C-alpha cells in the first residue's frame, strides 16, 4: 500500500470526526490546543507499522538529563512501509483538513523530517518537560503543530511512555494523554506548550511515527524565536537549574550564530535535501 492509499484512509477517518475534533481543539486552545483520534488506520495496517518498526539498535540513542529515547529520520534505512505512512500524513488534503480543524489557514508539512520521523522508547526511557524549537531549521517558518501516531499494540496505561501536557507550566500538574495503539494525537506548539513523556515501566517498546507542521505565522502574537528548552519535573530542582542554564547558553549561541554551529543529524538526508543546521 502506497502513501496515497494510506492518506485516503487517514483523511476519511479524520473527516468523519471533523466537527468533534474541532471542538476538542478549540476547547483546549486557551492553554495547549490538542485533539486525538483513535483507530486512525485499519488495525492490520497499524499492526504492520509495529511489526516492521526498526530495532532500537538501528536507531540513534539520545540519553541525557533531558531525555532517553531512540530516534531516526533516515527513512530509507528502514522498511519502506514506514516511509509511506509518515508521508501519508503530509498529503496536501490531510494538511488542509487538519488546518481547518485547528483554524490555521496556512500549514506546511516538512519533507525533510526535521526532528520528526520515528521514535522508540524502551524500558526506563523518558522525555522531560520541554518546548519544541519554535522554527524550522532556516528560521523561515514557525513550528505550530506536532502529530504523534502510536503503533504499539496493547499499550496500557500502567506501561508509562504517555504524552504529558503541562497547560499551567512545568511546575504544576500535567495532563496525561495515553499513547494508545493506533491513536493520533495532534498538539499545538508555541511558547507555552510544555510537554513531556513519562518513564516507560515495562520491558517493551513504545513506538511512534511523528510529523511537524509549520506555518508563516506563530500561533500566538507573543511568540518569539527560541531553541528547544528543557526543564526538570517539579521534584527535580537541581536538574531544572542545570537544564535552565543549558537553554540559556544555547539561546546565546543562536543570537551569535543564527543557524547554529553544527549540522543537525536528525533529518532525512535525501539527495535533494541540504544538510540542516541546529
């Protein structure tokens, strides 16, 4: 099944729930706008995504105070079906439909998968509260939506590895959205959209296919350029101080070097793509 066929299935499922999804996003948009929809693909296709998902040994490991997970954007190194699925979410009609649901008039998918692609979280993996980088790598467009599609069958609440939104900031209590099998979560990204993933507690892999959408305009008039900012959780005071200093230092670097000082390894290096820079 190719990307166009997969996108037709996704489009139909979202369209038949458009009104309800729009209400969900509007009702949450005063803090962090989001919606989620289950059974986004037929079950056999969602299970196929999981069955061909790469082993973590074939992915890039990120391990620090900020995060512990495995990622990949180099899709030609993995099963071709995963590439068909990830680009199905970039189909023009799906991008337009999600823009209508979220009331964003201009949306652009990211063919380079800058910070998108595949994500695997195994036992003890986590992602601390953070704000995504505000822009694309060229600082031309605003990052405005994060699409997360979960494909691990029978992923239970007690397993951890769930998305957490912090609508009142990372010093307060988060809202948890389960990373259920065959669930698509769409969340807004702006200067207040703190989010995280709680620690995986079981010996299994929580697998996710992700995309970002960009726009000509920020979601909020008060938004300003920022690098990815991490914070500690409410009980991690020392971690919070360290990560706050890290974010401040990286922002200082970006004021001097507008496009950063090193190439970003998390991008799909196709023959027609230039190397992106942090």
